[in-house]
């Protein structure tokens, strides 16, 4: 009798353990699909390019009076993007997709014909369907946009407007605004990740000489390669500090 | 094993919970506050750099400035597009329509100003078509 009961218990446990698999649903499919789409967007941003608009404003040099906004936009029809690899972490519901494309010629966001000579572009993206897991992924995208903004500032420059008070030869910055609006293309991500505190970083490189050769223009810059590092946070402790 | 729960049996789970908390603390320490503060410091430094390029900066007064910042290699270039200096006495008499504003608007070459205007017109963030290239 005891053996029968324990046998039934084992069967019940096995059944319970199997239920989640049979109820897997569409979460994995949705997450991996989202990662693929985001990897494709990253490829479009790399080859076709994107518009970057960023504004920053601070009053009285107090961090609490700071406001900054960076926006990006891109839209293009690209054929031939391959999804090389998709991995899915079922415990966190996070998917990672790697997309690549090989191109000979392509017209970028500025309408310039680029002679790419069979160059391979490869980008990675992450996605999740679970909001509680989105923090690190959002931080990574924020870091990516920050890197694009920094590249735009380096390549086309930016405008600075300020109202400053001078008292007894001492400068006190009252209002400082900076604005950048530019199109970026051919930027490559060389490194990305998260530090021990959970903040994301994205290292981005723009080979100025290579871009010049590809679009057939002499781009004058002392530095052949412009390298920037974008940062992104997953917690808004700045707003929390403002509220206290 | 008599099924009783004593103090020592709770020690291990308590230790595990404590260690888990310690591990999760660094994640909670991250955030954008430090990034914002760094950004504010950079803007302040840059503004001071721009202001110091203005000739005949008064010892007291308000300065309004608009500048274009570009970078070639490691060298930063500042083109002052517009400067307006309001002296303290003019602020006092502002209500009487008397102002002593010194304006310097001819600092930047004309062609650069034109390119600025062109850039503003061409990059319309809401349009699908634009034509702007780096530099």
C-alpha cells in the first residue's frame, strides 16, 4: 500500500513538473521575435543611419535643475539581414539575437551611395516580454543612444547657449543649454555590457577615414577613429533625489 | 531528527538571506544621478570656456552667449555666434527703457552662419526625407 502511494506521489510530482513545459505558451516566441527585430533595427542604424536629436539644459549648475533628452529615428527597407544566432534564457525571459548583413553598395540616410565592398555588419540586441526584466535592456539602449549622441557631437558639433552672471570677476553659470541634431551612419559597437552596479555601457567607434572612403569624400579629422562610450542606468535615482 | 526547529536550524537560511541581500546591494546602488552630475559639471566647464573667449568681459553683469562647438581630433573649437552683455546699471534702469547692451554679432564668418541655417532647415526631425551629412 505504501509503495503504491509513494509511486502515485512520484507520478504527481513528475506531472506537476511537466505542466510548465506544456503551458509554455508564446512568451518565448514573442521575446525572441522582439530580439530579432531589435537586432535588425541595430543593423539599419549601422548601415542606413539614424537621426539623433539631443537637448540638455541646466539652471544654476544644480543637478536637480537638469533636464536632458535624446531621441533617435530611422526608417529604411533593407534586404538580406540574416539572424545568425538566437539564445533564450527561460529563467529571466531574455532573448539575445545576433543579426548580420553583407553589402556591396547601399544608399544611406543622407542619400549618399556607399561603396561597402562586401563589408559585413554585425549587431546584437536583447529583448524580454517580462516588464520586471526590462531594466538592464532599457539601460543598454539608453547607453547606445548616449553613444550615438556623443558621436554626433564629435562629428558635426553642437550649439551651446547660456545666460551667465559675472560678479566681481567671478562667473556664475545661470542657464546653460546644449543642442545637437545630426544624422549618423557607419557607427560600430565594439563593446557593451553592465558594470557591477547594473549600469550599462556601450563603446562605439566611427572610422572617419573609412566613412570618407566609402562615401567618396575627404573627411578632415586629425583622429582617424572616433571612439565614445555611452552610459545608461536602469534606476532613476536622480528623480528620486529630486523628490526628497 | 525530531522535527523541532531550534535556533541553529534557522542560522543557515538567515545567512543565505543575508548574503543574498549583500549581493543585490550593488545593483541597487546603480543609477543615473552620477551621470547627470557629471554632465552638469561638463556643461559648466564648457560654458566657462566659452565665456572666457568673449573680449571685454565686464567685472559685473549678465552675459548671454550662443556658440557652436566642434572638435577636430583632440582640439575643441569654439565659434561664438552671438554675444550680449548687460551691465548692472542697465538692469537698474531697465524699467525706464534705457539699456546699455553691448552686442557683438559679427564674430562668425558669413558662410558658417549660412551652413548653420541650411542645417537647421534640412534636418527636420518630423520629415522622412532629409539631406545632411556629417561636417
